[in-house]
């Protein structure tokens, strides 16, 4: 079991500020401070409850999207905006179309 690391409030806030300015992640901050990601978030919440206005450091950096991911995101965006190209519903078949493959003579003669 890893020994608990204590960071003063001042040290935590100084490091937090530096990581915000550098665009680094919460994972990296946790590693730098020797604490868990959950502990970083808990300290963030405590500061917010105390009235501090802190930006939330992202948990992980997003990687550059692949073409496939970009296509999926575009389709999802279209769905969200209601602008997706939905296929037109097929009209219901008429009675003549429903029975066009049925040999009525053979049914009547059986």
C-alpha cells in the first residue's frame, strides 16, 4: 500500500495553477503531487465549497480523432440537431400489392 502524501493547501494551489496554465491533465497533476486522481478532484471540490473559483483541469487529454471517429461524431451531431438524413418511410402496401403473389384460383379450388 502506498504511503499517503500530504500536500499543503498552498503547494496544491500553486501546482494546480501551474498545471492549468500549462494545459496539463489531472492525471499528470496527481502524479506530480503523489496522490490519486480522486484526491485531486476531492481537493478541487473542497476549494469550490470554500468559495474558490477554480477551472476544472481535464482528466485526460483527447487524442486527435480518426476519420472514422470524425464521421461517427458528425452523424451523432446530425441526430442531435434533427438534421440527419433519415430514409423516407415506405408507404403501406395496398390490398392488391399484398395479394399479388397469391394464386387465388388454387386457394379457391383446394
